[in-house]
C-alpha cells in the first residue's frame, strides 16, 4: 500500500509539470496582457505609456514566455505564487479565503447531493419500476437538464422572493444554503443514477437471493449488502465530480454572490491577470489530484478485490 | 419594512439568531443603516491606483472630497478650495484652500495634502492611471499652508472641471504613508462617511464621520450625515439584485433597463434617471481600410441607422438619441451644431448616397468594382451592445450592406482595434469633459488609424488649451462641427443610468457628475 | 459456439432489429427518441415551420406577450420568439454533434491505444489524460476563447476537447476487459494483426458502453456550451442559440417571463429528452442495469 501511494505521488510530478507548461504556452498565445488590459479603455492610455512600461517590466511581461516560465517556476519553488497585477497584492492573499469559500460550498453541496442522490437512488432501486422509481429518475433528470445559472435564478425567485424563506443577499450561515442547494441538486442526479444501477446489480446477485430465501428482511439486505457496494461506486464518481467542481461552481458562485475561486477564475482571465489564473489552475488541479488519490485509496481499502493499478 | 413575516418564520424555524439579526427586526432601536449594491468588488479604494467607475463612485459618494464640484449647470464651484486664479499665459493655476477640514484620522487638510496627491500621481513609480488625465501638469508647489500652485508645460483647459471628479479627491497623507501597500483597503478621506471594514469578496462597510463639516452649499444636509452606517454589498448578477430590492434587502441599486422594468409600476420604489449622463454610444470607422476611408461611404452609413430603434432595443428607451459627437451632459455640447450637421435616420437618403458613390444593388447586396458590401462590426460583449448591433445589422441589411457581428470581452476587443484589420466598431465612452473628443479623434486617434485633418485637429487643440470659458466653448463647438463634417464619428445615443431606490430611502439625488450626496441619505421610519 | 436449445428454430432476426424492437418497447427511449426526432425534423424544416424571419428586428414590437400573431411572444428587439426557437434547433443539434464527435473520436482513439498499446504508450496517454482531467475545464475554455476570440465554433471545440478524457478512460477500461475475452485471444491465435484486432475485433465490442456514455455526455456538453454565453463567450449575436437567448433574457424573469420561458423550456425539454433517451439506451444495451 505504501509503495502504491508513493508511486501515485511520484506520478503527480509529470502531471503538474504538464499543467504548468500548457498554461504558459497558452499565455504566450493570448494577445493581451494584464497591464494592457487594465489601462486600455481609460482615456489616459496614450499618456499612460510610461506607467504601462514600468508595470510591464516590473512583472516581467516584456520577456519571452519561456523566460517568464523559468522565473515563475523558480519563484514557485520558493513558495511564491507571485502578485496579482490587477489587485496589486500577492495572489495568495486573494486566493486563500476564496479557496476556503469554494471548499465550503463544495462540501455543503456534496453533502446535499449525497443525501438526495443516495436516497433517490436507493428508493428507485428497491421499488424498481414502481411510480416511485419513475418519479425519482425523472425528477433526478430535472437538475441536470437546466443550465446552472437558470436553475440558480429560479431557486432565488422561489425561495427568496416568493416564499421569503431565505435571504437574497448572503448573510450568516444561511447564505450557503441556496448556492449549495443549486449545486447539490445538479450533482445529485448522476449520483442517484449510479446508486440505483449498482444497487440493482447487487440485489440481483445470487448471494442476495439466497439471503432473501433465508428470510433476511429487505431493509437488512439493502443496508448490509447493497448500500456498501453502491457507496464504493459513488465514491469514485464523487472524486471525478470534484474535478468538475470549478466548472459548475463558477456560474453558481457569481449568481449567488458567493465569492470563491470559480468567480475569481472568470475575472482573472478577463483581466488577463496571469499570476492569478496560474495559481487558480494549480490549486484546483492539486485539489483534484489529491482528492482522486484519496478516493482511489479508499476504494481499494473498502473493496479488497480491487487491485491497485495505476 | 422588514418584516414581521420574515421574523416569525425565521424564529419558527429557530434560525432567527443567525439569519435575521441585523436585518432590521428591531429597527426602531437599531441605527440607521442603508444597503447599496456594488456590481463588482473594487480592486482597492485608492484613486491614485484605480479610476474604475465602481471605485470612483464609492470614493466620490461617501469618502473623499475634492477642490471643486460642478454645479447644476456644469460650472466648477469651490468646495475644499476657496478660490483659484489662472496666470496670463494659462500655464499656472493658483488655488487658495478653505481651512477647518480634517481627515478621518485627524490629520488637518492643507496645501500639503493637495501636493501629496498630485506628487504621488506624477511619480512614475506609482504607475497611476490618473497621470494621463492630468496630462501637461509638471509640478505642484505650496508657498504657504493654504495655497497650492499648479504649473503646466502648456495650458490645460479641462483641468478645473476634471478636479470635480473623485480621481482628485484627497487621501490623508499620514494614512497613505503609514499603511503603504495596505492603504487601498483602508482609505481615509474627509467625506461624510469613514471607512469601517471590508469583508473580502462580500461587502464594504462605512460609518458616519462624527467630525464632518459640509463645505458644499448645494447639499440639502449641512450637518453630519443622517445614516449611521452604509453597507455596500458586492452583487454581480442583475436578476439577483432585482430580487434583493424586492425583498427589501437592498435600499438602492444601479440597474440596467431590463432590471428596472419590474419596478416601473410599483409605488414602493422610485426610479432615478441620471439625465445628465455623460456617456455616448457611437460607431467609428477604420480609415485605413477601404472603403471606410471614403467620406461618401461613411456618410451613407451614417444616415442608415435608426437611433430610436437602437435606443429602444438596447436600453428600453431610457436615454436620448445623439446626433452630435459630445454627450448632452457634457458642458459644451452644441445642439445647434448637432441638428445642423448631424445625420438623422433617413433610409432614402442613405440609398441615394450609396447609389451616387457607385455601390450598385444586386440581389439584395450592394457591390462596387466587383467588391460586395460585406463587413464586420466589432464590439465588446454586453447585452446592450448585442441588442444595438441586432438593430444596426438589420438597418444596414435594409439598404444592401451585409454586416457580421464580432463581439469579445473588452480586453480582447479594445486592444484588438490597434491592428488595422477591422471595418467598423460600436463603442461607448463616459467622460465628463469635451476633451473626450481629442482623446478619441484628434489624429492619429485613439486607435492610431486616423489621418491628419486640420479643421478637426486645430479646433480640438484650441479646445484643450483655451482657459477662457467662452473661447473654449467656441472651439468645442467648432470641433463638434468638424468631426461631424468629416463623418469621423457616427453618434448613436446616450443612455441614462438608472437607480432603483426604495421609497423609504430619502435624499437620494445625484449631482452633475453623477455622485450621490452621501450626507443627505436618510431612511424614513415606517 | 454452443447450441442453445431453447432458442426458436427460426433464424434469429439480425442484431440491430432485435435492438430496435427492444428500444421501441422501452418507455424512456421512446419518449426521448420522439423528442430527438422532433428536434431533427424542426431543424430540417425550420424555414417551413417558422412563421417569421428569425432575424427580422422590429423594435416597435419589442417584448410583446404571446398573442395570435406571435404565439410565444417577441424578444427584446421584437423578433418572433417561436421562429427563433425553431431555428435554434439547428444550433442545438450542431452543438451536440460537433462536441460529441470531437470528444468521442479523439477520446476513443486514445482509449484504444492506451488499452491495447505498449506499456509506454499507455503510460504516456494516461498522463496526458490526467493533465486534462486535472486542468479545470472551464479555465481551459476561457483561455482558448481568449486566444481565438469568442465564437460558437471556439466554444464547441473547447468543450469537445474537455470531454476527451471521459471517453478515453471509458474505452481504455472496456478494452482492458475485452482484451482477455476468448474471441480476441482466438483472433490473435489466428494471426490477425494488432490493428486488425484493435479496430476489427475490440472496437465493435466496446461500442455499446460507448453509445450509452455518448447519450449521457452529449446533453451535458450542450448544456455547458449554452452556459458559455453567461460569461459572454458563446455564440455571436444574432444567432438564435437557445443558451445565448436565455442568458440575454434572464433579467426579464420579473417583467417579461415569456422571453425567458421560451428558450428555457426549449433547452430543458431537449436536454431532458436526450437524457432519458440515454437512460433507455442503457437499459436496452446493458440489461444488467435495466428494468
């Protein structure tokens, strides 16, 4: 096991290097840089040429991309993610709290997704082909059949404006509920699908039939045998979904004024603020890799039949 | 009135303590708090580093004060300044300051504070975007504590009016020096409110300045601000802001025409239009690309656009169409010139002009010398430009000009115009002084593509250097005429920024430059 | 091949006809298939079905509620919403087909190579896939759009690329399973070349999980592409793409509901249709999970 983990960790190195290289290649291809983007469209642009040149030199934007790459990697190895040009402060100062916000939102939505998705999946599997199954499947598809921003606006309209149960302006702990609900319900659909499939699979196995014949109750069968199996499959899915997190989160975050890295990512690109973009890419890639590593290890631990392969 | 229903419900759900504290359940006893919207989080509240609309708004409405303000007619009036005097050659302007102002941190406001701001702006190390605005300013001196002398390398006519902008509001030099890089997150000014706290990403809170002295005679409240606290919530999405106004979680918010619609017939809200708005949506042409170098072609296109339709589509009719190259809200706008030399919508005339220029209509598309009239209009992506473009596209199709639309985010669109491969663009600028014309259209132009034109260039240079008001206005009129005659700009419209306020919020007024009188704001008790 | 005794003596119908029959008996597949068929028909016959020119601007008639003349109302510049929705099916299907073909073709190829190739090739491909998976796709899309400028094609291509890893992983694991099956071993014993085995024997046998995956990932890709307009990166105006229409009209939720409801429902119904079609296909192709 230790050997496996070590090997997996080693394999992260080429992946991280690959990500860094790709982002720098992309940077070289993007026509505008942060300083130009910041000053363009302000009437003073012509007269601000001097300021622009000063800033560009300060952030090494006047060097070819590979030199910028080496400078970046050198700083990175010393734990320095650089400064955000637009925000005029170290990247980590801005990213830190936003990352925490995104993690909070993710965990909360994951919690909702698991509760809703597993419940729906289990009910659908146990009462297979009943109206319950059909309803659960159909309703489950609702969440993934709507663009996230639209779903988010509808939630606000219903819960905040019509019912007045929740505040529109983020406030206290309740602020989390609406965005987590929006993200969670979207993520619940695939979880319920996978849970249902795997439960049906297990419930039709011979040993379950045998147990059933021995007079084990349906509840016992589900809880003792089918559910653990379903959980293992769901676990892998959750790992993969965390990778998609930023993608789903960026829209939900800006709709609900939840200030996480998703919202920042969109701004960072539009500002052409490269140090910021780079740090966001690195931090979300690292999160993804670590979460998946943990998920794989858990997977192996829960289900000894699985061989640990890379 | 927030709101018995919400309160009972929340306590029933036993979340009252977390959820509704501070929303005004016990308003009678709680201080006066007003909540406003910020469309994006400011990168920092320091005018030396940022002049974005959001930053200038927060600074100008609540935190900072300047040497002058513009009165209802757009004329500069003394604010922190007592008086000013320009030298004969126009290169030196001397300001006398009023005494008795102190910054929020107790530092007295004096000539040093003024010099400090302008020195910081001029220092290349600050890389200040404001530096370009003060153009030919070369040095600032303080012969005594209440006198400031500005010296310019050449006469700079827009200077006095520009001083009304919050770009030139004053920060406490003590605070700036002490806080260093952290200053933009802890601004200290002289305004009716003081900075209190910044919740990163979420909100900025201000409190009443207990030592405030009102130096603006046009403010209704000559004493301390009525509000105890101002909360500025960062909320990006318009639909969400509309919701928050409906649930009374916001007291006022700047909204687009779409966002305003639901409040139009609701008597719990007031909609405030800034009819002095200083923005202008216009089209311009790439002179370096045929056939846009030909005046006849530009002129024909200029007659083909139905501005009323563009205004209706893009801003729900909230604004006014423009025939002249200056926005109506800018002092010096000449309506007579606009009416006489402008190109009002006239499809028949546009067709005749195209025919006369040799563009022959064939199968719905005009061609000349085998070249079909197929072009692209570039713009930045936003719902208003996209709607405007839909109308423009249809207008041009009607007369046999086929245009495609290419929109991108501002950072791609605007720098992209420096490469001379575009045909036309749809653009929009906001500026408070006629110098906007020279910034954009004095050759070689803001995108380096315009040929020299003596009539235009001389009038614009005159307008930028004549300190005498009436002389300057004559040049400004001359420039408007010259720009129109060359068909260098195709003016479309000025839209009125709209703020929806709850009826309970009183005293919400904007001045000539669009700043709110912060001290006048008040929440009426129900 | 063993003889199965209880099979009917009559020749069994060809596989595809069996498949079709089972599909028709499946309720989800039937509903989903019908929706898809309607979409295709309306895309083909859009000019005949649409009562108005979808690009014809009429600012006087802006934001009119549904009426006999415009039975889904008009949009913010006075265009007939129903006509725009009809023409929108073309964009919707285009997005589905283009994104899916990019992800599926490249992803399948990479998956096949990784599953059947040498250890080195497999490692190389899987690391590339890891990089792609770890790279937040929305940032990739944003960056690609920043380079190429926003257009429907840029959006579709980048979303298509973002979908590659999913297919590659799926196909690779399917290949790893299939590779040990008897028919592959016997083909190899009979002297078939590697590429014959790969494309002639292995590929046909991973088709059914591929189809199921396709049916699920296609609507997802369409949804994401539609959402690109939210950050100003989608279709160029005035194309009647539903996602862009929905994004541009979202502020009318409180004042002109029809402008939002039209594109919202069109997107919802179509994506819902594709999703339940996917459910049906999975039930039929993978009976273990079925009803």
